[in-house]
């Protein structure tokens, strides 16, 4: 027998088999890539939506904290529109130790007993305001009111507040003497509650990147800072449609009648404000693909109602 006929044939794949395998692998890899790309789009869209909703929640948590402390009947609202509000916000609280012609004296922030009479998020200075509760000359509440004075200076002498409002150990502690521009009412009694105020503004504005943000301006000492974004971005400002704005503020009086438009330019109408309806509207940074619908940016909205203080 011929020796060559006993030689075993070499094992392996034929060209056709290799081509079939490559075609099948291309289908598998293509399917995997499609799934991965879809997941990436989903997580990116979900992240955009969560970010947008987080910014909206931040705004509706931040605004009521300052707005609830203002007194519209006390003149705290300085200007208002559908996308901004300029008002005096409470930065600290205390109680009057004594009142003279142009000064108000306050006890140490922490008494020797450990009790705290004065507290706040900032220290008032010249150009800020102090609102003192005036009980009026009668025992009825008809003449009760908050009186607002402009601060011209603050000193911190030792023993500023005297007995019997504080105990003997507190006479060795630093108190506060606040000088004001206006004459202090003689009806302000010892222990009267006090709010220290500072002018601030919240508004919808367009930043340098072309996007709309909730902006914040603070005026310590009467000198206003540059507007800064505190949350956003939101839907852009559209002057012809309040419902399209990223921020919409509506104002209502105690009978639930809306105060709007030219009415907001009248100080007497600002004093009527009893409730605010604040709507914040955002949208995702990228278009989201929803089955059965064309890709578009997802829009969302949250609304909060804020009741102001000192409303009967």
C-alpha cells in the first residue's frame, strides 16, 4: 500500500465555516453594542431628569425659608414682580433690653445661665434694619405694630444690658448697642421682640452661559452684591407667558384675590400680600427618547404656597 495514503488529514476550519462564525459574531456584538448604547442613553436621561428635579426641589425648599419670615404689613416687601421679589429678610432675632432716643440695647448672645436670647445667621451692621415690636400706648392690639429703623452703627460694650433684664454675671459680658437713624418710639418696652433685617432679592435671571437660574442678591450694610446663582438652570424667561417662565411668583391678599401687574407697583398693595404661590419649572439638559414620541427635553414643575407672617 502507498505510504502517502496512510497519512492523516490535518484538522481545522474551512473558509466557509470561518465566514459563518464571523457573521454570527457580528450579529452578537452588534446586539450587545445596541443594548449598551441604549443603557447609556437611559442612564444619561435618568441622570438629567434627577438633576433637573433636584434643582427644582432646592428652589422650593430655599425660597419659603426666607419668605415666611417677612412681614408684608410691616413693609418688608420693597418690590415685586412675577419673576422676582425684593424684600427685607430676617437675619437674626433678639429682645430689647432698653430703648432711648436713637439707640436700642440688647443682651449678650448667650447668658451666663446658658440661655440664648439672641440668635441668627448673620450679624447686622450699619445699613441694615432692625424691626422692633411696639405695643402701643393702649392695652388693645389696635395700635400694636412693628417699627422698622435703619441701623447707623453697632457697638459691643461690656455690661450694655443692665439688671433686672439680665443677672449680675451677665453684666460682665459683651452686649450690643444699636444706633438708628430714626427716633425710637417711647412705647417700646423692655423685652420687646426684635428682628434684624437685611435687604435681599430673589429673581430669575440669565447668566453668562445663556441659561436661566434662580439668582440671589444680598445687601449687607446697604451695599448690594452681584447676583449669584443659587439653583438651576431652569426654563428661560418668556415675558409674554408666565406659564412658560422658569420661575413664576403669584401674590394673593387675605381674601385670596390675586395682586398682579401694575398693582405690584403700589406700596399699599404690597402690604396686602398674605400668600405667595411659587412655581419653579425646569427641563433636562438633553433630549429624552420616550417610546412612541419624538425625542425632546423633559419638562417638570413644582409649586409651593407660602403664607407670610403677621396676617390676621
